[in-house]
């Protein structure tokens, strides 16, 4: 949930900056807008970073104790990146993250043209709806992050894939305005959800001692989805003359993701940390 709340700002910022950029470009032009954004963002980032501090070693909030492992989780496994790469849980998580991001980023890349070409809305309304979908993208992060805490990352991933499949089938079979709004809100929300599910699963399955390097590898799935999703949409549009054929493919991938999550996306068992990680544990913190 904490990760999801942090990422909420990431999602909402796209809605805020897109509208601000549109107004500034109309008033001052493109290059001046870049300059204004550069100065404003530099000032905000510096000021926001000033209070950030690492807590002292062993710090916990007053009166708080770590909860017992929940359903679908195991006692925390602490392993480094090399050890993580030897587990089936990593490959299951990576595949699921890739499919979830491919579906969501495909929806983002074609949201406006699907609205105008398939659903039949005018360009102005389609632009407005893209901003509406961005809100769901932001809200999906704390929503799915909280679910990952409550029912486990695996079950949350399976729920996300079920929603992606249902939304894709809906817009494919009933390509009207109501189905467009509902389907794209769900697809954008599930993309936001995956940005919370994946880091939560990484920490839950592989621990936090080497978390930055571990999640850095897992996050490659997002980049791969960002490349593959729009390319898939463009290929289908070129081959068929419509974006509608994208959605049965996304639904099929969601079914594959559901199966992969069910089979592989679970805490690894019998994993021993490498000598590198053991050395890190035994080295006192400065």
C-alpha cells in the first residue's frame, strides 16, 4: 500500500502536467514551455527532497510490530540479485509484469484513436477521456498495492489479469462509448496496479537487503512491455485497418498471465543467499 500511495503521485502527475503543458504551449510555445517546466520541476524536486532522510537502523514506528506472514506469503526470504535469478518465482513475476504492462501501455498508446475510430466519440471528448483514464491509472496503484498486502501479490496479480481479460473482451464485442469508457478505465487502472504489485512482490519474495538491484532487473519487464505494446497495436492496425483486433490478443495474453501467476508467482522455497549476500549481512552498517 505504501508503494501504491507513493506511485499515486506518479500517475496523477501525468494528468496535471499534460493539461498544464497544453495551456502553456498555446500561450508561450513549445520551447518556452520546456524552460518553464525545467525551472518549476527543478525547484519543486529540490524542495521536496530536503526533508528526506534514511531512518536509523532498526527504527520502527512507536507501538508497531511486524505482522506475521499473511496468506500466500512465506517467512521473508533475503537473497541477492544472483540468487533471485535462479528462482522460478522471478521468471513468473517477470512474465506477469511484462504482460500486465504490455496490456496497459497498449491501452495508453491507442486510447484516443480507439475512442474516435472505434467508439465514435469526437476528438475533443476523446482527449478529455484520456485525462479521466489517467485518474484511474493513479488510483489503481494504492488500490492494488493494498490488495497485495491483504490477499498476497499472487492473488492480486490473478485478479488484475481477470480484469484485463474481461475489459478487452468487452470492448472487442461491444465497441461503443460505454464499453470504451469502462474498458479503458479498467485497463489503465490495472497498469497502475502492476506498478504497485511488482515492487511489493519483489520485496515479499526476495527481501529488502538487495532490493534496489533485484527490482531493477524486475523493472526491465516494464520497459519490454513499453516497447512491445505500442508495436503490437501498430502492427494490428496496419494489418487489419482497425485497432479492434488488438483486444482479443490482449485478452489471450491476460489468460496466459493468469496461468503463469497461478503456477509460478509464489514465494521461493529452499533458497539460500549467495556468499555475496551473506557477506553483506555480516558487514556492520556504517
